[in-house]
């Protein structure tokens, strides 16, 4: 077009980059979706385990996202918090499970009781 031959033929550099980015984004979404589905099926196939356990640690993680609205002069913010509790079994083994916020608030480090979980899915903790 500018005195040289186009290395991409009639496809053009813009189309090459556009479709490359498009398929990269679609591929990332596919990988994320597949990993979520595989994790769900893995948990479904795992046995439901009930074991004596002690709460040894708690942590939360808050993600804050900001978005600049082009039609206004202010940013909007949203946040998402995940809650994790580490349980220790009588054998000394530990497992960290993601728990719902209402359960997280009721658990205190040092609590002992019966933990029910399936794979990586928290089911219930009953204090003794």
C-alpha cells in the first residue's frame, strides 16, 4: 500500500491484531469457565468428610475496583470480600476453606468442633 508488499496479504495488520486479541480474550474466558466447572465436579465427586477440628486462623481478602464514568466527574467503587478459615485436625493436618460471611463472623480462633467439608467446599462447623 505504501510502496511495499503487505506481509499479511489482504488480511491486513489491523485485522490480524483485532482477531488475535479477540481470540485471546475468548480463550481466557474459556479457561476460567473450564476451571470453575472442573472444580465443581471434583468437589461433587469428593466424599463428604466429618472430622474433629479446631479453628486455628481466619483471614479475609477484600478486592476494591474503581471505575471512572466518562459522563461524570466521579469514580464509582465496588468491593468484594472473601473469607477463609484454617482448620486443624487431631492428626495435625490443616486445611483452609472458603466460608460464607455469616459463618466467618461466628467462628473464633480456638473453637473446637465437628467440621463437615466436601473437597474444597465448606459445609458446616458445629462447636462442641
